C-alpha cells in the first residue's frame, strides 16, 4: 500500500490519471492529475477548459473537484456515461456537477445523487455528501424531512448518507451553526438509526453526536441515557459510548 504520493508506482499512477482504474486509497486520489484525467474522460471539454484545470493544479482537492464539475457543465457534457466511469474521481465530479445545478430543486438533486451516495467506492460516497452539503445546510428543514425517509433504506450506505451529510461539524466542510446549537432539530434522522446493525452507520451516528457534544454536551448525555434505557441493544451501547468520548 502506498505511504505517500511519491511511493505510488509510476505505471499505477498512469492508469489512475487515464481513469482506467479506481483509486484504492486517499493518497492515490490526491495524486491524480485532474487535467490528464479530464482530457481522458471527456476529451470534448476543450483545450481552454483543460488549461483552466492545469492552472489550478496546486489548489485543494475539494476546490479542484468542484472546478472539474463546473468545466463539465460549461462544456454541456453528458453526465450519464461519466456517472458509470471506471474512475471514482470522475464519478466524484458528477457529484459536484449535480450539486452545482441551481435549476434543480433539492428533491431532484437528492434523487440524482442517490446512486452516487450508494456507490461501491468509499470515495464517491464521501464526495456525494460533501458536494451536496451546502445545499442541504442552506435548506435545513427541507433537507431533514427529505433525508428522514433514507434512514429506513435497505442500503446501509444511504442510511449513513442521511446522517453523515448533516453532521454539525463534519470533516472537510463548513459547520452547520444551527445544528451545533440545536441538535434536536435532526432527531428524525438520528432516532431511527440508534440501533442500526451496520457499523458504518453506527460510526456516523456516534460522530454526529460527538460533534453535537462539543457545544451541547448535556443534550447528548440526556439523549444517550434515554436511548440506553429504551433500546439496550449492543449497537446502541456502542453508539452512545463513542458519542460521549469527548465529554469530560
């Protein structure tokens, strides 16, 4: 396994840049030359847009993901084949392209994002919620209502998305001030997942509550006490233990 970008085998990196193989680690994803991949995946995007991508080679990866998506939209590229592309990075660009379409209302954006939120690659699933999070946070009440139904989905990936996308603090993203101060607003997302059988979902719920505990520790303590009294399952015990790990 690669320890750093410099440790990636050149032949392997060439395949990643051409979009022939998916990345297996975050390091591989960070090593990809977006301009090379963009030309390989969408050659019709044009030389001017490729030059724009090259000019941002040193920008942060989230910024470059959003830029690649916007370039695809500006070139009026068909996103359907890109959504099935072998490269997880290309599929991640589609996530940002969906989120960038202001003419789509939130229900339609979530519907379009759904297969990507359920993608088999861990990276695509992360890009799915990161890309849509600003729109979700900006329409918080509607987002919570829409995502509540996802908590009952057979796919643990979609159940996890419903929770992870609206973590009060989250990772690589802006905080949601309203949920930091009023975490109870998201109970319709958390409550159905309190005894979820999937570790993937349990970790997300615990991290959500750990985020909330940094500003509302008493609320998290009380909720965990209630859950443990009402739902003494092993999954609930695990969630509550991890949820309170930062509370002194």
